[in-house]
C-alpha cells in the first residue's frame, strides 16, 4: 500500500517507516514520563514530604523510609510502563483510554495536594468527619472527577477535530510536557525540604524502650501510683458505678471528685501537659512534645528529690522518642541492635503505611476517612519489630492490645517491695476509649460489650494491682490516683443526640491518699478541680514544694477555693497540627453547662 501527501506525490516506504518510528518514540516517551510522574507522585514525593514535615512523629529515620519508597516508585513505574505497552499492542484505543486516565488521576491527586487540602485533618484514630461541610465535599469531588476525565475527553475531541489547533496544541506532547512539570515541581519541593531538614536532630534510638519490669518494684516507704484511664468521662463513670455497684467496695479508700474537668478534648496535649506542666499554645504537635519534656517537668522534680520514676505512656501523643525521657524515668531499658528489625512491607510496615497516608493526602475529602481506616496517631508503631519476644516492652501505641499485654505481664510476674527509693508510676491504659470484647472479658465475658463494660473490664487491671500492693503491705501508705485524660469527645456528644458541646464534659478523678480510711468509695461534687492541678498535686503528695506549679487538688479541697478553670476544644488541621476552636471558662458546678462561658480571647 502506498501513501500520498497533500500534493498527491507518493511517500516513499523509507519515509513511512521513519514516520511510524517517530510516532512510536513519542508514545514510548509519553509512557515513560507518565509512569514516572504517577508513581513518584503517589509512592515517593507525597509520603516523603509527609515524613519530612513530621519527623518526630515517626519511629524510624529518614533513610529507612526514603530508600524503600524510592524502590517502590521504580517498581511501580516499571509496571505502569509494561501495562501501557501491553494495551498499546492489544488495542491503541484502549491504550489511549488507560494512559489518559493515569494522567488524569495523577493530575487530580497533584492538584488536590497542592491547592485543595485546606481542611486536611490529622490522623488520630478518631473520625475526621469531612462530611460536616457537604458543599465543600461535593465540590471537591466534582473537581477531582473532572480533572481525572479531562485528559481523556480532550484526547477524544482532538482525534475528531484534527484541524483544531487549540485541541491539537503540542502535537501530542502536552501530556509528556505536563508530566515533566509535575515531576520536576515535586522534585524541587522535596529536594528543598531534604536540604533544609535537620536529620541529626531527629535520630531515633531503636534499641531503647519503656519496660514494665522496673515498675513492678515498689517501695515499702511510699509510692505514688497514677492510672490514666483514657477518655474516662465523669458522667460515664457515674453510669459505670450505677451498673456495677461492686466498684464502691473495690475502690476502697478512694473519693470520686465529680466536679473535675480536663484542660483539653484529646489525649494530645492532655497527657504531656499533665506530666510536664507545659501549657500547649497551638504549636505543631511534635514541636510541643519536644519542648514540653525539655521544661521543668514533674518527673525531673521527683528525680531530684530521690524518687524513682516509671512512665508507661503513649508514644507520639505524649513523647516522640525515648531519648526525650532520658534522665527523667527509670524504666528505660535497651536491647541488642541485632534484635531490631525494620518492617518494610509487612502489615503496618513502612511501605504500606506510608502509601496509605500518601493516598489520604492525595484523595478527595469524601475518600480520606475511608483511606485512613485502621490508622491512628501511632501509625508508625509497627515500623520496627523485634526478632525475639520482648514481653516487658511497653508498646508504643496505647490501645486495647497494650492493655491486654500489660494485664498478662503483671499477672505472670511478681510484684515486690524491694525498691531502694520512693516510687512514682504513671500507667496509661486504653480504658473507655474503644469498645472491646477482650477488655470486657477481663471482668465478665458473658455481658454485652459497650463503653461502660469495657471500662469495667479494664478496671480489673487496677484491682489486681491494688491486691498485690495489699499483699505486700504497701497499699495503705501509697497515694493512688485514677483519672481520665479527658472526657467524651464532642462528636460522641452529638451521637447522643445533643448539639456539639452543649452538654458539659467532665473528667473522672478518683484519689486515695496515703493512710486513707478503709471505707467504700466516697463522692465529692463540690470541689472545683481540674487536671491542670495535677502537676502541683503530685509534688504535694511527694512532699515537695509545689508553689511553682500552682494550685493542687488539696489546696482546693481543703481551702474551699474557687479557682478559674479552663477547657479548650481543638480541631486537627493537618498532620501534627492542632487548631484552637473554643476556650471555655468554667465556674462552680462543671456539670451544669450554664456555668461554661466561651472566651473570645485567651493567651
């Protein structure tokens, strides 16, 4: 078959071959550039940028993330090149559809991350609830879909209107040019972040961990034991006591202070603020945690006054790396570096988790919550595994599994009263945070599981601990505190059929001072307490001057004081970022919302 040009002259077969070869080279160039742009957008640039912006929140160093992501991106690019070539061989129109859709998805994801993520929420394990503003969600989805199908539509129109210069601008090279642009802009941005990042500052100590073992050794002289039961709302505690009246006897010597509030609505920054007395002022998550532990903390004061300090606390929401706690607690142990292994591709490993959070960043709002299912604040907890069982290791993430592990450990190991110094132990339990059949079963596996039965089951850990202290004869001379870091979250109040925070949120606080009378649980509805008074209270219970830390629980209880109390609500506005919403001043009975006054300005 011979071809003719517009003048009617025949085109030689050699020129025809050159034209065909040129056309194939264009297609191959498009395939290669598009494959690299798409793969690196999803599997390298996006997750690496997230890591670089939140180094303190990951348990591994940059190289352990960047190298496997780079390899994953190259493998993905090779697969996309292969797939597109297969479609090109089978049917050119199918290839056109596939290649244009790949480019459309890449373009939509890039535009989403660059311009449309203003309402991006941090990953905390709670519902992000992007559906609050339905118009924004729908508009965002519409833009995303249009961007995906736009290259395919333009390609179809260009094929039908070959003489249209606008539609055929660039002679088929627009997608390669734009692919280079998308790749280049991201490379420049990521490269700049890498050049300015302080990697030495965030080096991780993989072999150090918080151990249960030292916390099993208590003092015959005096102990302060704090059980933080996550999300233990004051009204929930009322319900638990009503449903399980045996608690009145089990909490022997305790007083339940029902007029107590937390300062914050979330575990971050509540727990770190309680342990460090360093007030959160809206800085980035990891920056706050670092500065908090560098401040004049409760642990430092206890250590300076001869106490042994044992902290069993949540990584990330309370501290970023064990190195921050050096010199402040006595239950930091180390294992051999040979025992440490990096989980690259397994469940919860580096590549699948970083890819998952990358997809959450690159997806439209309507998909973000679905993409992040299973991820919590400690999303990097499984990046490091250990070649042999470390049964005394406190898991980095506090949750149902960590409670069960702690329960198993204390029941399979002996408590002792051989500590050569007074002790302070702070033990963070999951408590009422999530419904759990396993935790409910610690009390009674035959009862239905709900938030209250879960908390009741979790209390069995406390009661076993109390029983061991009684056997050692150290229960009476020890101060024991059971409290929540915060109460119900505002979205849980909405589930109850109420509007936002229009129902007072109190936080459970139960205290057994040393040498308390062996009486059933008592109740105090009058004392106007706050978790803000926790740091000063610990120093007072330890016999240390607490004036620099402010008001203590006993100052209020015994002095009939009516201090100003504040409750701060937050929104999570991005990875590691927290945005102030409303600050309330609470006076009198915190359980009456009429006593809550929203503040327009605050420090």
